[in-house]
């Protein structure tokens, strides 16, 4: 269920970003366009995406000259109770979802996607950032 909810939100974001870009450009999204989209999308949150994760908000940032769409996630458990390897499994599941779904891969060509995680006590756990360059040949059929 979480992967489906995340796909749905990412596809909605992609459709809007594609519509707001000049047809000829279809280049990377500007920081301003990303901020405008995040401002609109913020009304949807918080939203539970799976049995132990809630997206609490979205935002945009710039780093290394790239625009990044950020999903802030809160897990239901404190960090001390997270199973060993849980974040690595989440990272692989997110990358697989983004790199194997053609619609989501198209989104990564427009904007980097970042997933920031906090535990139930609002303590930072980690960040998972995905770029189109992360979708190498191993992800394509």
C-alpha cells in the first residue's frame, strides 16, 4: 500500500510539473516552480503511506546546482526500535520504484527526489536522495 500511495503522489507531481514547463524545454524544473508545486501539495499532508510511515510535508531545496523535491516522513517507532537494515530496505524499495516505473523515471529527469525520515520522537534518522543518474542499466528490463 505504501509504494502505491507514493507512486500516485509522484505521478501527480510529475503531471503537474510537465504541464507547467514549456513544451520545448522539458528540462529540469526551476527552484521557483518546485516551490510553487510544494506549496500547493502541502495541503495534502500529513498522509499515511504505509503501516508505519506518514508523509508530514513536502518542500523544495537546492543543492549542488540541482532542484530537489523533498518528502518529510515520520516513522511510528523510535529509532531504537527500528529493525536492523530498515532504512537500507526503504532506500532500495524507493529507488526500485522510481527507476522501474517509466512515469517516475521521467519525473527524476525533471527533479531529484529526497525522502527525509524522522522517528516517532522527531529525531532525524536519515535521508534518501535519488537522481536520474542513480537509475543505471540494472533497473531497466
